[in-house]
């Protein structure tokens, strides 16, 4: 089959309707998010983030790595004891003592993680494929004997030999694992490859799949969605896309993309998104860029004249959802790209009325000002420009004795 | 990986100086615009949008000055489908323009307050002015992804017949995912033989993925901006598209990627928007490894956790010591400082470093590692001394 026909077939298949009850979010802000170089949460922050995620309606929280001991273990134990609605998961290497540490924390679910790619097996683990299967199987058996929900994580799955990955998935399934986490550890997949690979595993092995994607080439969200379309039922996300290197699939982007592009509403309380993002940004010591999709705010800040009048008449002309849906507000600012309509609107919101002619002249004044200041203007600067303009025109009227445009 | 069958020629057109500057709050100075144009040219970007002539005299003056630089890349100015705007473009001395017009019913109704016939007439009128002024032009359909296919094709046929250079499909509200993008581009191309350019937005974090999907479906050009700068949530990032084409699709555009970090930094400064450390491709965290498993993996072989060498985009690898570090990182770090630790020492220092990191709520500076080491050495010596004096007694 020609490539283009194959991709067309994928895309058609990917178009089938998704059901909200088949999609569950497993948020890993507290694990992969904290694992980001430079990021450390305080225990209180971890507990608070867990509570916020639970309030929003997340299905499962990956709370950390119990085997690290000390503070980390304490935070996980605390979260597990909160009696939240969501499931609580602990992350483990495929090592029995790691799982013991998880059990001591009182989690209901464990992730058993081990690499499945030859490059990792050879260069990182320095072991054999057989060793990998054996370690994974014995850990699943062990965790299952404690009646835990078990996610087997195939690290670097996207660079794994498909034959071996299928064997890996089959071994996990036969050992009683509840799901397989498909890790695109290096973020090297594109949505079409993701669709094909995930579909292959589901068709052949028939195990629940969780998507774990990374944003190294800017495709974390698209790949997570591609996985869902191929039949994956879980997605591993982080708030603000926090995570190793370029980060993971962003929680708020995924939820909103599902709702507004794919037509699946997970029923989350999205109005809490901005607040949650701000909290995690501050706890992780990372700014929240204003152009950040969904929660950055810039999506609802308008400067461009042609857009402003359209948005005034109907916000849907430029945005699929409204600022209030994610806890933000719409804002109109005045700068280099402003025109008469923007100025009229802005001044009226500040309590000043201008004629059409005045608005045209003022627009030119504020545009020049914005260019010379290399930024948009503050409200006080706009009012100041308006007052100076009024004074000037009054003066020139007095001088000429003529009636100016009032 | 399903690779593209034949190595088609893929074009990128950078809009940092146009849609990038159109971002609410961003204004470039004249010098900055000239510098960015030069930088884009130097790294080998084939086409750039340099501004909007209708904005005013200053903007036109800058456009004229960029033209005078006689760059290798092809320069474009941006116009709405309004005869006056096209006259302004001609005045600036530019040879190539983009004629933009909304084609979706929601835009026609709510933005223009007009009907489809009005849109067709405006476009024809604008093209006439462009041709009279001997301008090459791209026709850009704003909100194309929410446009009735039949009407979109009608507009495309007009553009083709009147001699447009190519046709731009605007996904201005990020209405599509990659699969729909693919199907849509594929469908259009099966109905009309004309070069297509894709314009994507990042409202749901899929600007790059949608751009790449369009390319896979047969689009030959994609609109990008450095750091993904642009209106709202921004455009497909230049650096992401170039690297994704190279490493995911095996298409090397021949761009000097080793300058990426430098260019990204300059644009970040000029737009007063810091590059987040986690920014894909050019963020400093992309090659920073802290967790024991990752750092150990990278030390054994960078390929364990890196797809390309950091030098390729002008970055360097960093090993960061913090809460998630393992003893291999400590051994490696101290070796860099010229100190060979035993495994036992490394483990003990690791415990101290981890607890300090938890306490400080961040990773440690190299200096702080040295302080830990000195304290550790001091205590050890003191202990040895006490033991010695105990023995003597």
C-alpha cells in the first residue's frame, strides 16, 4: 500500500467517535513533573496539588517514587491517607523492594517500569531481553499477590522492536498486569506512527494501553490523542506540561483538545485550570508563559484591530472556547496593531467617549507611542494620550476660533 | 516509521516579523527587525514575511530597508484583501505579497458583516491591484479549516486562475487535530492541483503536529515563527518544524541549526519574552538531566535519552544534582571538579546533596556541591583525628 493511502486509512479510522467513559487521566505532575531537572516540591505542595487534581476530577494520580524513601515516602503516604476519590499510584522500577516501599505507603496502584528498547537494554541496563521479561514478570506477580492495580511501563517503547514489544505486552498481560504504559520516552513519534503502533498492540494483545508522551518535537498532545484514537484508554499528563526535558503531555491542553476538537467531555471542572496552573508554576519555580496554550491568558488578549471587532460581535470568530471556561478573562490592549475601533472600545471602558474622527487620530497617536516604547500601553498612558489630545485640539480651536471635531 | 515516499521539496516561510510581532504586547524596533531578517537569512530560511505595509509609514520604511539588505531569501509583505493595502505594499518596493481573506461563514458574517459574493469580489479586486503593480502573490484563506469545502475550492480556483504563487490554508482557531488536517489537505489536493501552504496555531498545543500532518498529506510549505511567537498562543515553531522534518521525516532543509539557540535568544530579548527552560528544541532544560536513571543512562551513552547532540542546536548537556540524583552523577560531577570519589563517599555525599535539595526546593549549584564536599571532608578528618586520639589514649 502506498504511504499516502495508508495514512489516509489511519486518518479515517482515527475519525471514529470517542466515548468519555473510555478515557481516563493519570496525572504525573508529582512524579515525572517533579523529576524535571531543577524542580522540587515541598511535601505540603504535593498534598495540595493532589487535592486540587482530585477536585477537578482526575481519575488517577501518580504520586511519586516510594523507593526514594524519606520525605518522598512520607508525602505519598500522606496523599494515600487522604481518602481522595481518585486512585493513588506509586512509581517503581521493576524491583521487588521498590514495590514493598509502595505497599508501605498504602497506594492502591503501582507502576512497574522497565525499558523495552534494545538501545536501553544494551546501553543502560546492560542486560538481555530475557532478563527484562523475567524482572518485569516477577514484579507483576509480586504486586498482584498484594491485590494492587498494576501498570507495566514499557520505557522507551517507541524505540523498541515491535516483535519484542508485543512479547513484552503479552508477558505483562499473562502475568495479570492491568495495563501497559506505552512510553514515548524521547518524544520521537508523530501522530501517525503512534496510531499505527498503539493499534497494533491493542489488536494483537488486547491489553489496556496508557499513553506517556514527551514534547521534544512539540508533539506530546497530538501523540496522546493519536494513542486514544487507536484505542488507548489512559493518558499520563502533567499540569503545565512539566516533566523531563521539554516536558510531558499537558493536562489542561489534552482535556480541552478532547473537549473542543474531538468532542469528548471528560466532565472536569475546567474553571479551576488557571488556578491550578498558577499554583504548580509557583511550586515548581517556573514561570507560566502568557502564550501558554489554554491557561496562558494571551489567547484572550486582543490587540489586532481586525480581530477586536469580530470578537466583540462573537467570541467564537477567533476562539473555540471562552476565557471564563478556564478561569481567565478577556482583555483588549492597545499597541502597534490597534485602530479606531479598539481605541473607541478601550476609552469607553475607561469612561471616555470619542467621535469616529477623534478615534482615528488617537489611534495613530497611540500606535506611534507603542512603537517608540516597544510595548503595548497601560490604561493610564491611554487616558493621558486622550487628555493631551483633547487639550491640543482645544488650544488649536481657540487659536483659530473654529469649531473642531468634538 | 512510515517515511515520505519521495523527498519532496518542502518550503518554510517565517512570520516572526509579521504575525510574531502582531502578538499582543510585542513590538520590534527597526534595528531588531533588520537583525532578525539577517539572522533568518544567514541560517538559510528560504522565505520570510517582513511586515504589514498598511500599518503606517514607519513600517513601510522598515520593509524598504530590509529589501535593501539584498538577502538571499524571498521577502513577503502581508496585506488584507483590500486594494488600498496592496497599494501600500507596492509603495514599499516589495515584490511578493500575501493577500489574506477570511473564507468561513462565521468570519464573513461576524467579522465582515458581508456575504460570500462580497468575499469573491474583494479577492478579485485585490488581485487586480496586485497584478497591476506586478506583485507576486500568495492567497491566504483565513479560518479555512471552518470553511465550507465547496466555497474554499471556489476561492482556490480563482487564486489559481489569476496566477497566485500558492494557496495558504489557515487553521486560525486550531480547529483540527493532525488526522483531520491530513484528510483535509489530502482531499483538497485530490480536487485541485495547486501548491498548498499550511498555517497552524497552537491553541491546543498541536501547531507543530498539525503542520507536519499537512506536509505528510502533500502540502509543500509551512508557516513558522521563531520560538513559536505569534498571535494568541503562537504559531508552529521554526526550530521544532525544522528538527521534526529532519529527525522524524528524514528531510533535511539544510538550515544552520547550530544557530538556533542564538536566534531564539535574540528574538526572546527583542519580544521581551523569555524562552522557557523547557521549550522544545531550544530550551536549556532539554539537555539537562537530573534523575538518577536518566543521568546514568546519558553518562553510559547519550543516545539513551537524547535524539540528537545538543551542539546541533547550539546547546550543551548539563548534569544537574538534586532530589532525584543518583550516585553516578555525583561521581561524574566530582571527576569534572578533579576529585575522584570512592563509591562509598559518592553515596554519602549523595544523601547530603539530596536532603539539601529538598530543603532548598531546587537543584544545587556546583559551588554548593563543593561546600557539601568540604563539610563532609572536614567532618571525616575530625572523626579520624578523634579516633586516632582515642587510640592513643
